[in-house]
C-alpha cells in the first residue's frame, strides 16, 4: 500500500466529511419544507467514490466517515419516499 501523507489524509477526511454534512443539511431542509428531493445524486456519487478511495488508502479513520455516510443515506431514503 502506498504511503499517503498526513496532510493529504487530513484534507481528504475533512473534505469528505464536509460534503456529507452539506448533503445531510440539504436532505433535512427538503424534509422540513415538504419539497421534493432535488437531484444531488452526482454529489452523492462523488462522495461515495472519494470514500471508497479513502477507505482503501487511509483505513484508520474511515469508520467515522462511513457512519456519517450511512446516516446520510438513511435520511436520503426518507426524503425520496
């Protein structure tokens, strides 16, 4: 496995986390307003792609990101219903 410098891991972690937080807020706003879910699938797919890469290369802290992602996906499923 290649070595990923700490600074790169840190920025990737915070970037993925912020994107998850953003989509979580979007999903909550949609639920609160009663509006329909807009197409955030491309952003969701980007997060999933980044998370998979992070999981493969930066295993140590991936559990926190996966937990946040699971919560986001549950919320999105509720929004889409």
